[in-house]
């Protein structure tokens, strides 16, 4: 037989194993539900085999191959002829318009009804030559099953009767729609929208179960969806292989005989695969609903349909009965990047977010519906729908992972021979106790190793997810850099606003982008945003710790006053501790001066004051040096004296602080911000020394200079020249001075009142 006909050969061989003609026909009907030509070919092949068994036994492969190739065109022609002969004819008050589809024992036509109302309907007629007792019984069962149900999501039965040729027919509501999976993909519905449609399907199946009907072939092609007033409306169709669970549907009881293979393999429950219809109940439909939900979420069925069919009849049944499927989230994780991206786009989600949304509750809901042990599935379709609704309402779902005891029992059932042999050894030999102990310890070690490997795999997946996120963040940083280079600072800032700081990786590109955004936010007076950008800048800055250049120092230290301006004193304390740890051993005078000053913008714990001693000694020695290249007695010297004054103030040495402030004032060429800070700190010092009049004079001068500077818009030159940190320091110290002055006034007032 040719490789192209492997499916025909597999089905032909499986059909030969079924001796009863009725059972064989039902097997063909549902194995070839979507391929009428294949059904016709296999029917004729089986007939030829019955007439020429001797010839067939000498060359099965050759005969099947030649027959399949020779009968394919004839089978198609027969179907088309039978359909075309009906077009235009009338059956009762219905006119045949065309052929809609074909099942194993019935043809479905598009027909027009003219009275008492004019409408299009679906008319199902039993096929010529299929009017055997068992087929008629199933046909009548389907008709009566549909007639007993009245639900908006189930196709309605409108009429029934017998044709002039004595063939039974019934008329159904014409369902115009596409199968549920196609509808959801074409409209790019997200997971929530798909779940809402699925809930309606569950409610329809629940109604059928309440009427005593099991569908037994739930699959996407039997659930059609169309838009009704802009709302998706699913319709469940084809109860052709349904079975009544209570009562009798016709004089021919529609029971399933032993060994009859009913359903579509990929959607078939384990008990259906047992080929014992007596063991099938409504929970079989729950399993099929679980498969449908799995496919709606992941775009795949738990077991691939083609692999099931090609694996052979016995292997297919074993897989359905014994093999556990992957969880939906694991199925998505195991896909290739291209497939996963396509699946996620059809669900309006990014791949990581889609996987995360399914992990947990949805995983357990699906796996509870797919339990091999039906006693552990949802009891009813309504229970499944309610658990999904709980998930949508952010409530606790009833589905939970199976216990370890239950998993161990399943392990025993899958390995009956091994455990039975072990039991015999234990009962027969005393030495078996030692052997069993050794096996137990080895198994425990294997479980430990397995758990360790699972953790490593989960950690690897987490690392992979983190790498994907960081790659996306790097792309955002690049885009922000392009926007910033074109002057679109607000757009660049918004692009990085919601990204967690931990996802930014050190790079020169990120350093440049966050330096520009930090400076831009500062000039806008947006202190919190500026502090956030400079904090990230410290994280992504590639400058080596030993690099103590002016630019590296200003990048690191400008974050400190911005954090105070943003009101984040906790983060400021963390930042200055990090600065001291990194630069406390510097020999760079500029770095030492800025570090000492910015680490004292707020009072420090006494235990940390000793960390500043090396910096203070370096600055004091430089100011006492006779070397003019070290002690230039100008701009930078004034800043060093001011930093030492602030240190003595924080130590409580107010007289020493006043001496350093006086020395600072004597240096020529001071920066305006330095002069301002000197006035403010002098006012604070005089307040501590009890000279309120001198303090008020100094504070007024400092306040006026700060207000004048901040009354105008900050200029880019402030940021680039490094003077911005000085003005922020003045602003911060002025607030502290105002609070100190207010406290002294209140104290003086209370003292005056007491006197």
C-alpha cells in the first residue's frame, strides 16, 4: 500500500477486527466523520473483501492500494449524483435547495419551507441502503433526543416525517455559523471572551443532560458560532450519536453495544475508548468539554488527532486510557517561538502574559475536567461552568491539584506487574524486606532527583522568561534613546515609566538615556521622576568603581538630593550608604567634597559619622597644604570649607562650624549656590548658638537667593555644569532652617510667657 494511503489501511485493518456489521458501520461513520469519500472507499473495500477473502489474504496491501485509487473517483461521483437528484424535489412541504453535509447514515440538505412560514431549514434524511433496523433506531433516537430539548444554544427540531420512498427524515433549525475554534481565532478573542462563550456551551450540554441525553461527540465542528446582535451565539448540533440516559426514545432502544467505537478520538473520554457503552455516562461529555476548553486556550488538543489515528487502534486506546496530557500552560511553553507567537496573537496577548494567565487556576480547571478517573471530574457541565465563572470573578475555584496519594495510586495502576511482583517477593522471602527497603530508598532518591530536576527546569524557564523581558526592555531603551535624540523627551520618558527597575541591564546606552531623562525631569521640577531616573542611572552605569571622575561622581551623587526632594528619605539613606561604601577611600578632592556634602543633607546616625572621617581629613589637609596645585584658595576651596562646616554642624560642633563658614566666605570667586548655602548654614549655626538676630539676617539672605533662583525656569546649563546639585542642596537646607527657626521662635515665646 502507498504511503499516502496509510490512514485508509489503518482504518481498514481496524474495521476488519469488528465482526458485527452494525458495529463496523458505526466505527466507519465516526472515524470518517469529516471525509465522506474515505467512508465510501472503505465501505466498498470491505464489501470486496467479503466476496474475495481468499484473494485478499494473498495480497492485502496490494488490493487495498489499488482499490483505494480506483474507487476514489467513483465514490465522489456517487455522492454527487445522489445529492444532485434531490435538488428541486419536494419532501412534504419542503423544497430541497442543496446538500449541506453527509454523515455515515444520513444526508443533510438545505431546504426551503413555504408554509405556514417561509424560511430555510436543515432537513436530515436517512441514506438509501442504510435503512437497517439499527440505523433507523439511531436515526429515530437522534430525532427524539433533539425534540426533547428546548435551549437557545441547541439546534431545535421543527418537524419530522417519512418521505414518499419510506425514508425517515426530520427538520431542524438551520444553524448558520462557523465552528467555535474558527470563530474565536477569526475574531481574535482573548481568553476571557472565549471562556464566556464556553460557559454557554456548558449550559447547553447541562440542559441536554437534564433531559437524559449524552452528546458523546462534543468537538469544535459540532459547536457553531455566529454573531447575533453583535454577541457571539454558540449552537450545539449533531446529537446523532447521543444516547438517552433515562427512559426510551423509541421502540428501538438506542443503546450502545459492547465493542462499538463512538466519538472522535482526540475528544474521546477514556471510558469511551474502553469500547463498553454500558460504562459511559454524562461525565464522558465533561471530558470532551475539557478537551474543547484546552483547544480554545492553547490552539491544540491534549493529544494530536493525526498521531492518535496513525498510532494504530490499540495504541490509540491505550493513550486515551492511560497517558496523562500536558497542562495547558506546559503545552504553550513547549511550543516553538513562532507557533507560540501566532497562538498568542490570536488571543490578543503577548506570549509571556498568555502563559501566565493560564498557569494556576485555568490549568487545574482543565485538568480536573480531563481526569482519567471520572469520579474526580466535575460532576456536571454546570459545575464546570460555575468554576470558570468563579475564575472570571477572581474568586477561589474548586479545582485543585491532585493529592500525592492519588498520584501514587495512579502510579500503581500504571505499573501493576511491577508492584504485584514486589508484593509476591515480600510475602515469599524474608529477604524481600531488605530488598523492598532498598527499592524504597532508591525510589525516594529518584523522586528527590526528579524534584530537583523539576526545580531546575522551572528555574530555567523563569530565567528564560527574565531574559525575554530584559530583551524587550533593551529594545525599549533603544527606542527611548532615538526619541530623546529627536527631542521627544516626554515620549521617551513615558516609554520607560512602567518598566520595573530590576529589568534594566547595565549598558552605556542605558546610562546615556537615563542621564538625559533624569536631567530633563529635574529641569521640569518633577523631583520623584528625576530621582527614579537617577536611581536607575546608578544601577546601569558601566563606570568602574575606581573611576572617580567628575562625571561619574555627579551621576552617582545627584540622585541623593533628588530623593530628598521626592520625599523618599528611606531610599536616600540607602543611597548615601552605598555612596560611602563606594567612594569613602577616594583621593579625588571633588568627589570627596561632593560625597561629604550630599551624605549630610539629612541628619545621620552617630554610628555612621566615623565613615566620613577619611573624607574630612583629605579635605582639611588640602586646605592647609602649602602646595598651590592642591590648595588653590578659590572656587573649589570654598566648596571644601563648606562641606567641612556642614560636617561639624551635624556633629554638634557649632563653633567649629562657624569657623569653617567664615573661612569659606573669605575665598574669592565662589559659585552663587555656594554663597547661598553659606548664608543658610550660617543662620542655622547662629540659631544653635543663641544669636537669633544674626541668624535671621543670614536666613533672609539665603532665602532670597533660593527664591530668586527657583522663581525662574531651571536651565539645561545648570544640569550639565554640575551646579544643579548645589542649588538642590540649598533648597533642602533652607527647609530645615525654616523648621529650626520656627521651633526656636515657639520656644522663645513659651519662655517669655512663663516669665
